[in-house]
């Protein structure tokens, strides 16, 4: 039953650059949101984005949108260095906020936002878009239901020809996707403890264009992310290994995005073995079927918008809330420090209170 | 012209386990070698391997083969911990030696062998088999001819379901392939300086079953190797990135093993740019053709045998000599130390004299 | 130089169903067209399609659009059975016409249209969209430039889960793509002579859901098209074989759509051989490189629109004119007759005058 | 329990050319056979094949092998035109016979052999090797168990660079594989009724190098085979469509040879529908999982040898008996006639008595 509380959430989109138009398009078609403003420091750009849509105003004055009582929430797609400022202004004006990844330009700034939202009782959501794809939802479901068994490893490759960025390295550009996915699918009680990052800048642009990130996880598990702006071929694969099954996700293969292999190395129970025969007998192969589960086709950003609106209406915490964004920033900052110290292992802060 | 000096090299194969029968088979069909003995501590195993072949004797006494003046050279395929002993005995008896990878169980042992062979003026070859495949030969040719431009990175993935080994971790089992290939294709003047390794042992077998190895190379280049015994799918890919072109090698795609992409990120000459426009203007995309060069089909071990025989007859150093084996051991030992210290960066010894 | 004659062509789109909105969207963004009307028998549907666009009127009265002197041309995307009526009305009103494939519901109707356009001196273009993709343009270029050598064969597979159609079989639904591509890339002097089609209707819906179409081409070449609505996997591959090189086009592999193989079977010149050694000596393998040429990314329909506008302005015949549409209808009708007679070979009419 | 009746079958292999050595190798390692002779008209070739094996005699006199009472059975791998002569001689001598595909050079010759074996009460097996692969065994199992539902279609592609043959066209060279597989997996009561073949000889060698073969099956099902000697890429795929599930077999993908799709087009029960809504309502999509069943790795020829030996010992008919070979010849001859008459549909003889 659709009640009054499910009326569309009045929305302003801030930022009309690369990602903003996607927010605008999805906000317009979603029954859960009602777009009132597009805000951009470049007023013409804002106008271009909303020109043909009735009832949407373009402005270069954020306050104009925030003053309008119809606006209940703000979706922020400005450069990361402005997230703190924009989001804080919105929260201060009593608006719920969804922020493009990364949550902020630093952990400190992100923490500031999280605390501001929590003390104001407002929804702060980090738009970790991939977490709203049917593929990642399926991965989480399989991990959490125990289908994969104990979590052992996650290996992610996200490489392609990427435009070298001015202010951020390849880790900050691409790895937030992998880190937010990792954060989303990890089972209860398993979390990253420390990070080491190795990079190279073969073009001499002053930023790593190739990077390898290793995360030590609690319980002896491991995660690894390979990001690269110099690969002529595009690869988007993630392998999630468990004690029972291992899953391969190939996001570029729409016909078979996820494959679950019931195939692996089995261990005998070591208690059943005398000590000296322990290693020999411990391991045997298992050759089972592979299942590629059917996945719905659905635009992830649409589902993210719906989650944002539902959290506002129901007063609950988003699946990818500000703290999820904070955990990703924790890893990114540690990774940058590790890069600076040539791959030294850097411990994470862990959950902030 | 085929002269007397090209008469087949008289050979003994030591070790009739996993790899030895391949040596035997190749030695028998090669016109460059004449197999006289198969030696194994398990005499029956040696007999089984050479049973049906006329003129090949089985023995469990190495000295028996070494005493025979027809035997000029020995090919060693015993466990790594016995390489020093077997190879040294053979060198002392004046025989040329080819050794299965890794050269020895430690850098010190390997160095001992290299010095022994050098002082005796005998050929010491490390059987880095992959270096004798048409694919790796082509990669080396393209790198050395400058077709790829400046060497920027090498990324190698070698994963599959692998039987957990008793005494060695996944790095010592699989990475010697990648490291010997790296050593073989690197351009003059580019060499590994330091190593960091990260691993996990999610089965609790006392050995890393998953490992990531990063090598810092001179000149700011980087190499990375991912080896994994727990992957349900088999992957064998190596990407070699250069300033002009980038190459993908997929060893499991016989129809298109090597693809050379004339596609990438171009840099403007920074001297032509004012300082402040430097970063913006520096980078542009290049979208060129891909060429998959035709490769001969040839068994690598056959070519390795031929190289060994030719080096003996011509008194020259093999393409993969003892020192190449030593450089691989240098990296492997540093990697083990890094693993032990949770990913600390460990400097390599560099070339021993 | 952009002259007055290059001013945008005033356009009406007729048909707002499945394909019409694509025409509308492309007409709006193209600098070569100016959209004035969307016409549909269902006025609401027409309104929905053009609602948010300024300056575009929705109507269910075709005459309304045809009376407007700003309308110089009409793009028709109505069901095939209405093409004759709609297009003839437009031609009679002195408008240039672009028609969605197939040109008409029958060869006779198509011929009627072609003659009407020719006698009125108006442009009649068949929107064979695939012919305007960079991939097909490249194939045509390679065939016509002689890079493939003599044309030997074309083999096309276009299969996927397809909704069983009410009035047309799988050949009429899917094969127009393959046939228009064949028509477009065939070298001068090579054309289809006869057709045989085999089909099956395993669902019992009264229409073939699986069909195989063979075309005998002049000069001994052959073409074959496999279309299938029951395949759970989607395949879109075309192989074009020539005496020098053979080309593979995989439209579902954006990273490598076209691959040109310099690999094949070579023939000795039979005149150089004695008669009895003719066959033995005639054939040898050639193992050369494969090249995957870089292709621009461009929306095909945009390019088709541009061609239509340019033909109107320059008074020339489109690359895919009415006669091209007619040649496709010739094959489709013959294919239907062959299906009806269980695969009998049916000769084509050939070029109509 | 292994009884006296399971003692190895005494064997002679006739023909030491392309395929014979495979028979020899498998006969030697199989516990079910004991190889005594290799026979070839070229005695040296026979000697080369069995030289190094103890207890195997080489001869160019077939009668020598047939006289030896230890020889119970003969495996024939000579050119097809000699099959009748060799096999008949062996049958007359009271030996069981396994024959390389095709069974004979013509249907008449094949029928002669089948009748001779049947009247002598001897085993006549046609070595349709593919039928003994784990993949084809799995396909048959799934079809026969009803997992795929009603059999609807089979589509097979077997193309690669092939050496143009002197006396046989590409259909006789390659299609016997597909036809024997079709014969093997077809459900009870479903069989080919008629055949049409289209071919091309673009090299002018006097034989079709490209051919398309369509088979009309009883019950409205269809089968199609594409064979081609001029394809620069090797393809080996077979799709088997059923009313419930459709199966894809890619023999060149060892990691996932068979994929079973629970995905398709569903039909409503027409009896539940009023006549005029019949077509509209009849069809809907079904989007289910895909399962890739685990397959054993096993050499097919080994399994074929075992079947031959078991049939001899147990007095039963092989899974691929002479009549299966005859059914394949029936199709091949009809296909040749169809080729000769430019694709005319040719009815099959059906089962001979």
C-alpha cells in the first residue's frame, strides 16, 4: 500500500558536470523523487542540463535551492574537494544528503560530515553506485547466506585507458568502486586491518597511474585491487573466494556476469589425522558444477535513488551510509600514505566513534 | 653447414618424477642430443621411464652415468633441495649441466653452482622453459627492438587450482615462471631493485596459497605477479606496457596468444608547454590498430634442449644461464623475507660477482 | 565550407512506436535536420515522444505535416504493411522519404515506391542502419580496396532470444540486417543469383522461428545467414572470406569488433603444374598476422540521418537507396517462397528497371 | 568382479597413417586390449609405429595377422575406399571389427559390411570417437533424461583452416563428426528424414570447401551443420535446443565445455486461450540460471576401445555400431546428391533391413 509517507522526495542536484546529468535523468524518471533544482557554479551548464524539463529550475546559487521548502534532500556531484562545504551547508539547512563517491576529500572531512548528519538526525548516504547493481547484490547475498563458505579472498581488477587526472591518482579515481564493493559484501565480523599500496608513474605526471593495493583482513583473509590507467584493454573482474565456493564476476560480460564455481581444494579435518600425515592428506581437489545465476537488468543509480528516498521516508540508515563512505576513505588515505612510503604496511583507523 | 662439432651431445637425465619424462622424451626425439642414461633414486621409476627405448640405461647410481665418457652433459629434474648436490657432482665430473627451475634451494646454493661452473668452464643452464616458447621470444624481440617504446610495466597473473605443496609456498611454485620471463624480456639496463610480497594462507596449511609480488624496477618501472592456488578458473595472462605500445599475452588462447595494441595515452613534450598548462595539456588518447603477430607452434622444451646442446658445442653462454637462475632466486628469497615481515619492501642483492 | 544549401533539412517523423523515438532523438541532435512533426495514428503516443521538445508538433494527421512547407522530408517508422501508403503520400506531396527496413511489405510495393521517387526526382532512402556503422563501413572499404582479394564467402549468424512475431517470420525480422550488409559490402559485379531457405517452427506458432538462408552469388561465391529466435545466447558474427584475407566481425565485442586474418590456404598457379600433380601441389597453408583495425565510435543512425540530409542537399543517391531496399526484398520474397517449398532453390529477379 | 571373460581382447591395427598411431597408443595402454600386430601396405611405416613396443609385430600382409589365433579383433584405420575390402576379409576370418569413420566409401558398401557382420554374429563398431567424449555423453544423457524437454533443433559449426582433400569434399571430411553426434544424441523416435546441402568451391579445386547441410527431422525439428576449410579461426560449437532448456557445447573451451541454459521462450497452453488472443498471449520470456556441469577429463578413444572390448566380451551391440555408421553414410550420400543438384532436398533411405 502506497501511503502519504511514500510521496516523492523533493530534490536538488548540485553539480552539473560529469556525473550530475545522470542524477538528473534518474531523479526525473523515478517515482520516488521530484527534482526541483539543478545547481552549478556555472549557471549555463546547469541550464543546459535541465533546459528541456518542465518544473526544474537552474541556478548557480545553492542557497536558492536550500531555501525552497519543497526541497527535502540534496544530491551532490561536485568535485570531492567541495563535498564538505556543499554537504555541510545542506545539512545545516536541514536537508538530507546523498554524496557522490568519495564521501569527502579526506577522512577528517568525511568524519565531520558523518557527525553533522548524525547529530542532526538526517540521512547521509554515499552513492556507492556499484553496490546497487544486481551483480553486487547477488554477491552480497551469496556471501551472507554462507553459500561461499568462509570468506577467504577478494581479488579485483579495474583497468582501462583512463585520462590521467590532475589532482588524484589512479587509486582515488578507480579503487573507491572496489573498496565500496568490498565493504558491502564482506561478512559480519570481517574487516580490513591494514593496507599496503604500490604504484608507478611511468608518464612522470606526478601521480601514480598504476597501483596495486593489498588489504589484510581480519581472520587471515586478503583483498587485492589492481587499478591501471594505461591498459589498452578494459578489464572489470572480481573474484571472491570462499571455503566452499568461489565466485567470478566479470562486469563486461553481460551474458554471464556472475559464475559460482563449486570447485576447489578440500581440506580434511586436521584432528582426524596424525601429525606427520597432516600436510599430505589435507588437500584434495573437488570438481563440481558452475552456476551462472540469472540477474535482473536494472539501472544501479535508479536503485540507489530509491534507497535514498526510502531511507528518508522510513527514517533508516542507507545500505551505503556515510560511515561506509568513511571506511573507504580510511583505506584510501592509508593507501596514499603507503604509496608515499614505498609500500609500507599502514594500519587502518578502524571504525570511528 | 653441419660439421663434426654439431654431433649430438651425450646426455644423462637425472630425476624421473614429474618433469624428468618430458626431458627424456625431448632428448630422444632431438637430433641435437643422444640420451644414454636415466638416473633416479627409485630405480624402478627410472626403468619405467626409459623401458621401451633402445640404448637408454636406467640406474639409481648417478656415478655410473657420470663415469661413462659418452655422457657429456646432465639434465637435472630432481627436487630443488637436491640441485646443489647433484649438479655439483656432475660439474666436478666435468659435465655440462642443465637444471630444472628453480636453480637451487637458495641463492647461496645457486651462487655456489654458478661459480663452480664458471671456474670449470662448463655450461650451466637453467631450464626456464617459458623463455623458449615462441610467445616469449616474440615479446623479447618486440621489447628489445623498441617496438613497445620505453618499458613501463609488466603485470602477470598465473592462477589455477593448484595442489598445495608441502615445502614451498605458491610463490616458489608458480612465480619462477613469471620472474624468469621478466628477466628474459627486460631491456638492457632495466632490472629489479626491490620486492614486496603479500600472501594469505586461508586453508591454514602453513604456506601462502595466494600471493602478490611487486617489483620496483630501475627507471621507475614496475612489475607485479599474482599467483594463486585457489582459483577455480585458470588464468595465464601477462601485460607488458611501453610508452609506444602495450602487449597482452594470453597463453590459454592459442588462436591469439599475443596482441600488440597501438593504443594508449600520449604525452605532449613538457618543454613545449607553459608550466601552468602542463598537466592539462599533457595527456591525450590514442586509438590505433591491434596486431596479433603469427607465432610458430614449437615445443618449448625442444628449443631449450637445442640451446643447451648449441651452447656446449659453440662454447657460449645460454640465453637462460646460471646467473639468470640466480637472479630469479634473488627475487624469490627477498619475496619470502617480505612475506615473513608482512609485506615490507626488501632490497635485492643485485648481480653477484 | 558550409553554404546555404547545407541548412538543416525540415523533417517529419511518421511512427512513434519502437523505432520512431530513435529517429526523433537523432533528428533533434543532428545539425543536419530540423524536426517539425511527429506523426502517429495514436496521437497520445506521438505527444509522449515529442512532449518535452520545443518546436516539435505531435499530430495523428499525416496531411497536417505534409502541408507544412517547412517539411522537406519524411522519415517513416510505421509497420511495413503501411510503408507503401505513407511513403507514396509523402512522395506525392513532394517530400523526400527515408523508410525503416524493410522498404515495403512486398517487392511489388517496393518497386512502386522506387519508381515513384525516381519519376518525381525525390530522394528515397532505405534506413539500413547497420550500413552506417563504422564496422560495416570498414568491411566495405576493405572489400572494395581489394585487401581481402577475390570475394569468396560471407557467413552471418544473428541469433538471440527473440519475441515471436505475429505476422512475420524470423527471416523477415532479422535477416534484413544481414542482407542489407551483404548488399552494401559486395564488390562491383558480384550479386546474389538464387536463394534457398530452410526453417523450423518448433513452437508451432505458424511462423519459422529458426531459419537458414543460402545465397548463390555470381562468380561461384556463397553467402549464408543463420537467424534464430530461440537461442539463449546472443551471437552477432559475420565472416567475410576472400582469396587474400578473411575478416571476422563480432558486433558484441566492442574491444575488437573486426579482425582481419592474413591466414589461409594458398593456391599455386595451376598453369605452372603438370596435370597429375595439380591437386597435390595446389594448396598450402599461410600463417600470417591478424590485424584489428581501430574503429571510431559513432551512432549509426546519426550517420544515416546525415547521409539522408546530404543526399537531399546535393541531389545525389543515398548509399542505401530504394533500389538497395528492393534488392533485399527480392531475397526475402524468394526466401519465403523457398521456405514454402521446403528449401527449393528460388532464382532472384535481379535488378528491376 | 573381473572374471576370465574380461581378459584383454587380442588386437591387430590395420593402417599406420594419420589415425592408426592413435589406435596403437590407446590399444597399448588399455587393460582391455592386447595389441599383437600393426599392419600397413607400407611395411616401414608399420614398423616405425610399433618399433619400440615389445610384443607387437609389424607386417604388410593382413593375412598374417588374421591367421594368428591370438587376434580376436581388428581395428581399421585405412582410407575409406579400402574399408569394405579390409573389413570383409577380417569378418570372413571370424574377427570382430572396429572401423574408422566413415564406415565405408558408400552406403552400399557399408550395408554389405553390416549384413556380413550380422550374419556372422560378429561385433562391427564404427569409431565415432566424439560419441565417447564426456561432453557428448553428457549431452545424450540430458536429452534422453528429458532435461532439455522436447528436442527442437541442433546447430553445429565445425570450421577451421583445413587442407583441401584430393578425393573428398569438406562434408565428407568434417561432417561425419557432427552427424554421428546427432545420431547419438537424438531422442528415441526422432530421426532425419531429408537433407539439403549447399556448397562452394571458391578455390576451384573441384570439391566443395564450404558447405551447409540442413536436415529435416521427424516431428518438425531441424538440424544444421556448417563445415568450412577456409576459416582462419577454428570454431567447434554445437547448440542443442529443447522446449525446456537449451545447451551450448564449445569444444574449444576446456574450462566450460557445456552450458545448459534455463532460459527461453515459454508458451501458454493454447487450449486456455480464446482463438483470437492465441498468438499474442502465447509467448513470454523466461530468464533462468545457466549451469555448466562438471565433466571428467578422459581420452575419447580410450573409452571407445573399452566399449569395443566390452561388446566383444559381453556379446552386445556397440553404442556406435555398424548401423550408426550406415545412418551417417545415408546422410552423406544424400548430401552429395543435393550438392550435385544445387541444394535440392533429398530424402533419406531410412533404416535398412
